[in-house]
């Protein structure tokens, strides 16, 4: 099994914790795991990208253009920005949240209105995920990332028990229950 997963979002959405859970999950299953993070202006709402690759042996942490099996996007515009990394036949899971980047905030440009249509031209399968509203229904918006992990879990070969164990081993102990509740809700998303 050889998988390349690109996790993209905006600073503060929990993308880095998500990549750590995924890395832990794959390592616990006996895979060689390589990860690379780019989070430049993340503290100011900038783009955050994590490459996660696992296989029997991984030689590089970086995913090349057209090489991602799955893109997990925490924000719609970030999905569009990184869609060229998706391989033919790949899946892109897109949180339906919109976060205005600085050029939109300053009025220099408008937030694109045709993101779904643009993504349809690039991805074999697009899965919209109501991550924020699902997390809100659980009473904690900070578990949105775990909702998205639940949605992702339907496209990877690991058992639900393995996912929940990786979550419990990675998140702060006092948040394990709500994170696993969020994960289960995300698994229900089709």
C-alpha cells in the first residue's frame, strides 16, 4: 500500500494536528511515514499545507503535482489552490467553510463564486463535508478537524478502532472523547 495525502487549510484550523493523527495511524499499522509541513503565514490566517506519505518504504516526504491520492481540504479556496496535486482518479474532500484571504478582506479581489465548478474539472470525486456545522452541533468548533478525519477515514484502509486509538494517543487526553465523537460523525458523511 502506497498513499499520498495532501492536507490543506488555513492557519488555526487544526491541519497540523490532523497530519499528526494520520502519521501516527500509519506508523501504528507498520508503515514507513514521511511528512512535510509548510505553514508560512499560518498565524495570520495564511495557507497551511502538509504532505503525508506512507508505504512499506517512503523515500521522499513531498508529493509531486498530480501525485496525491487524496486531498483533504479544510477550506474551499484552499481546495482549488492545491487541486493540481490530485492524481487522476483521486478524491478531494472539501470542508464547505469559506475563510476570506487577505486580498478579499482588503477588497482587492472577490472570493471566487465558482469553486465547485472549477473543482469538478480537476477531481474524479469531490466530497463536500460540513465540518464546521457538524463540530458546532457537538458543541465545540475545535473538533472540526476530527470531523474531517472521519470523512477521510472512509477512503483509507484502516479500521475504525485504529483511527480512534491514533486520535486518543495524539490529542490532549481531556479532549479524547469529543474528538472521537467528532470522528464518528465525520465517518457518517458520504
